[in-house]
C-alpha cells in the first residue's frame, strides 16, 4: 500500500537533482560551476591543448637545453622549467591529476561518510556507539602528518592522499549525515514504512538516501578542495608520485630549483592560482554553508 | 557540580582517543614491510646499541608483549633512539617543540586579533561594498595552499626586497646564551615574521567568518536592543554586549585552531626551514628515521587532542550558562 | 493631579518593507498624566509596541518616525538630536521588556548589568552603585545575595523583578513596560503587577503598560488607550473606557478576556476576523470590516477622535448611540463568533 504511493513520487534520479537545488541564480555559484567546467574540459582535452609533453626535456633550435626560458621566449607561453620542460603544458596536464585525485577522494569521503552516518543513525544502539567512537578517534588523528607517515610505508604515490582521506576524513561527513538521519527517523514515516513491512534496506534506499544526498554532495565538493590541497602539500614535501605531473609537483620542482631566488614568478604563481581557483570554486558553490568550511567546529 | 562531571567524562573520552592513536601508531610501525625491528634499529648502530634497544623495546618478544613494553616506555617518555641524530627521540622532540609552539601561537594570535576585529567590523557594516568584496577574498585565502603563499611571500619580501631572511631561526653562526635570549632577540623576530604571517593569512578566515556570523546573530538579540534603550554608548553596545557574546565560540575555536595549525605547520616549516616538529617529521620520514617520525607524529597528535580538550573546558569556563549552572 | 508628563500628538511611524511603506502607527494621539499608569491596549500588530519603542527612539532599522510630536516635559522627543535623546534614555525614560530572559545579557551578572546603568548612565561611584544595587533589590523583593547571580539562574518571575529594578535604577519619570507579564503564569502576573503598582505609587512615577490583555488594564491602569490598526480607537480613564466603552472595538475586547481575578464573568467572545493589512488599509473606519454595527459612512469616512464624556474620547461614528450599542454588544450573537465557555 505504502509502496504504491511511493511509486508515484518523482523518480529517484529526478528527486536527487531536485534536492541538490544547484544555486544557479547565485552569481558566485555560477562562477564556481564555470571554473569546474573549464577545468574538466582542460583535463579531458589536455593532450590537444598542451603544446608539449609535460615531461619532455626540450631544446632550443640551436640545440641548447631550453631551460629557464621566460614567458613568451621561443613560443613557451609560460616559459620553461630549469630542466627545460614547458610550464604551460605542465599546468594543463596538472588539471588531470587534480581532478582525478579530487573526484576520487571526494567520492570516497562522501561514500564512506554517508554509509557510516546512515548505518549509525538508522540502526543506532551499539553499532552507533562503536562507529561514533571510531569517528572520535579519526578526529584525534592529525591528517597531514598521517598522510606523510603513510607515505613512509607505501610507495610514493598520489593515491596515498586518497587512501588517507578515505581512512580519516569520512568523520565530518559521517557526523553530519548521522544527525540528519536521526532527524529523518524522528519524522514518523520510517516507522510507518517498517510497520508496512518494508525491509531496512528498502527504507534506507527509498526514504533516507534521497534526503541525505544533498548533504553528501556538499561534503563531497568540499572534499574535492581538501584533496587537491592535500595532494599539493604532499607532492610539495616530496612524497608525491614523481611520474605524474601535478600542480603540487610543479611547486616542489620550482622550490627545489631555486625559482624563488631566480624570481621566476611565471613558474610558481600559475600552479598556485590554479589550485586556488579549483578549491575556491568548491567554496563558492557551497557558499552560505559557512560551517562546512570549518568541519572541526561543526561538533 | 554537573560541569565537573562532564569535564571528567570528556577527559576520559579523549584519553581513550589518545590510547587508540598510540595503538594505531604501534601497529603501523610494527606491521610495515620489511624487518619488524626496522622501527627501532638502524643497521649502522653499533652491536651494543642494537642489543640495548632490543632489550629496551623487547623486539625479540611476541607482538602483544612488545605492545605492553611500548606503552610502558611511552608512559616514561621513552621513544627510542633517532637513527640520524644518534640521540634519544624525546630529547630531540622537546628541543623542537618550543619552535613549533612559538610559530603556531604567534601566527594564531595575529590571525585571531585581525579576524575578530575584521569579522566584527564586517558584521557591523553588513551589506556594504566592503562585505561584498571581503567575503570572496576571505574564502580565497582559505583555498590557498599555505606553502604556496609562503613561497610567494618569500620570493617577494626575502629574495626581491631583502626585508626578511629566507629561512631558519637565527643568523648563521650566531649563538645565544639561552633559548630565552634567542626568542627575545630582534633577529629571531625577523626570522619569525614571514612564516608567522603566512600561517596567519591562512588562519584568519576562520575567526573572521565565525565572528561575523555570530555578531550578526547577536545583534538581533533583545539584550542588544535593550542596551541601546538604556542609552549606552554605541561602543558599549557593540563591544561590551554584542562582541562579548559573539566572542565566546570564537575563543573556543582558538584551541581547535592550534591543533589544526600544527598540520599546516608541517608544510610551512619546510618552506621556511623552520626547525620545528613538522619539518622534523617530514625529514624523518624522508630519511627513514622511523623512531623520530613516530615521536614527532605522536607529539603532534597529543597537542591536537589536548587542544580539543582545552576547547571544551574553555567553553564551559567562558560561558556562565555552563559554568554557573 | 492632571499635569501632563507626556503628550503624544498625531504620531506616525512607518516601516519600509520592500518597495512599500507601512504606517504601523498612523496619527496616534494620547496623554500620560504625571503619576498615573496608562494602559496601551490592542491586538498584536495594532502599533502599540511600535509606539513604546518609538518613545525611546530605538526602533528597527527599516522603521522611521515620519510625523507628529512626543512632548515630554516640554521637549519634543521626535525632534531631539540623537545626543539629546540619549541623555534622556533610562535617566528619564526607562523600559521593562517583555522577556527579561532575552533582554538581560547572559554573560554578565545581574549586579554587573545594574552597575553598567548606574555607573555609565547614572555617574555613580563604585561604592554608591553597590549600595544602590542592594537598595533596588530590596525594593523589588529579591535577596541581595543574589546580585552576583547570572540571569539564567533566576526564575521567570524573579527575572521580571530584576528587569523592574533595572528600570527604576536611575529614578526615571516614565517607565514603559512592554507586555511585562505576558510570559508569566497568572499568579506571578498578579504579584508582579501588584509590585509595579506599589512602586509606581511610592515613587510617584508614570508608567505606560503595553498589553494585549485588557484584564491587565482593568487590574492596574488609571487610564486606557485602545489602539486599533495604527490608530487610537478610544481613550480615557480606565473606569470610563471599560465600564462605558464607546467604541465597538473596546466593547469587543472586553468580551474577549477573562478578568485577572480569574472569575470569568459570563462567556468569552472573540472578535471575528483579523486586523487589516496596513499596507492596504480600508478607506473609512479601520474597524468597519469587523464591526457588527457598521454603517455605510463607516466604510467611507474615517471617524475622528471626539469627546464622548469627561476625559473620554472615542473615534466612532456611532459614539452617540453608545448606550444602545453596549447592550447589543453584551449579547454573544451580536459577534456571531464561536462561544468559548
């Protein structure tokens, strides 16, 4: 009976989109979404956009190493690195690892956080106590040092960031989702569905999931920023993947190659600006949710 | 005294968290690939040193026994020998902790002073041009990689303008009679300025936005209107009543920010070659100096957890509704 | 004792809401004689609280006083500079808020909040202020040992006493009490009102009580000002306005409340309908749409305030037939509303 009425509601996918309520009338949100769009396109067409292979060591027409060229010299839009690599091409390819890390980490954080939050809030009891104590412990782990220590055991790889985020940063999402589920539960219809004989799984998928999705999405988009910032820090500290070009790697390369002393702003400013753009795009989209910027305070 | 009970239970809860973190750390370093003894013994140690450490940490005993020995050693502040420095890890860490704390607190005091004032100002001037420009700007500072900001400041103020030294805590070859003499010297301040400013620029967003939104809420309260009806000066109304009430959660956030800042320190200390815990952690991990890495991590974790506790206690202390329940 | 302390003439206060302007107070006039308690009564949204706030000139950001006078001892409060007005606040005109819980600052002790007024506004020294604090607590009947308590440590009634002590701190000439007992239960309401009356008589001050509850007026006030939709409907001595009301709205209000003694005399009859939207007020008498005695003129011509008896004015076209209307108004079916036993 109850299921029949539920069936008449708009489809699951449509409800999700409706409930996300992407704030298209807010100029900041539009700005943020445009930046996301721009970077996604750049990542997809990186091979077409970048004039050079980002790791290729280039030479000038007179067979000299094309090192430390200034922007514009020899057609290098942003100049070259001390090793003779094209900076613009590195920026373009950097968007790939940024988005890859950002989206994967965001997905993991949102997924794990949501599952823990839903299980905790829905089943309550001892499972809730155990999971929330685990969240307490995760809150006691200093995140960046944890990623660094992890890097000591695993091969240097940008995926360490994703693993560490999945292991530690689910805590914020989980707490918020849990309290949302508790609120949802208190509104009778979960109990009504139970009485009507729906299974827990069915109730969670039909009634709980669509309602918490916006919040998962929100925390996911915040996590994109965290992931990109963390990846940059880790790469900068030299624990990144030397094989893949990321903005953090570029900054480490520049720092180690004395770009600061050489006043090579064209080298280390663009990667930083790209990071700021992508991360702040996430903030702008979620503007108004100020407390989300401060996950530690939302307790 | 119900708040005393709450404080004790919170303390116990955080002690439990600390124990869990310590255990995770133990398992991570014991279960890592390769020789399980690698966590404490460097092949280049002399045979006697190796045997002494074997005995001290019970490395030839079963894992569960090692665990109790490990906990016992920790409680005595015994963290093993650093591979690189050939000295006890604890000694090394205690020597670095002041540098890290000085950097953390000076940057946070700067950030909070600015953030609280600017946040209160923005709340007061709600809806103006200033606010429309300031909020996106503040969000942008939150989106910056801290080390990148440090690089930019270094390139400009140190390498280009030459106003500040490029890194470290003291001029090469300089020696001071005591740590106190170092920390109070003018040179030290010039070394401290850029890293502290870097961290402060990143951190001011938190107190600023928090103060602003709290102020906006408090300004709507009846007691603020009443203060105006009482004919109190605008200053008294805004500062003594609105700001004092809005400040409460901001002050609490300070303690949490200290714990949080320690993480940012890791990268910023590396940029400015600041001899602190974070940079030591990075160097230790790079050099596979596992005992030192473990010790530095543990110390950071202890400060983070301690600061969470202080935040809770501070809140109870500052809010008469809790402290005078 | 008919000397007038405060004389409000043709007061207008408007709110800007979006593009439109709403006259929350639309030409209100009334007097507050020295040493009396005046009840400003009406339904919520009639403008009574706006008048109370306007008298202190602390009004909402989107509100402004657009006309009229508030003559207080020969000075027009409307035209005083902010500085001059501020000098008057609390020293001569004090305020008792509806909810003392929200209007006391939670982070300071009660003594510190009394001190703030005594020292910053009253210019008292530390020792004098302390003495005055104890005096004030004695006056309102709270043990002076509780001066160092925080607001949340008091009960609702006690907090209201603290608010009274605070209002009396600087010996004001006029105290405005905005729904001073609304949040309290009936027994505490009476205690607080009794105390207010006592203190008012002893100190010889004037009090304006803003209330929606006509039984509060009947219990404590000397004079009544009945407000409806931003205008004064009827004003006069409490006896005259409540025993011989000349405006149908006053008659209706009287039916709608039990008296404070608790003895419900007869039945309670609410007035059907709701006050008009002040963004689009009706053209004639504003009460016309709800009035059981409405005439055609009522819908077109706004009745002016006219004298209907000694010291008694009302704004009704049918004020001359008041005696007849009163008998009709006493009948429940006149109001054709639901009857609450």
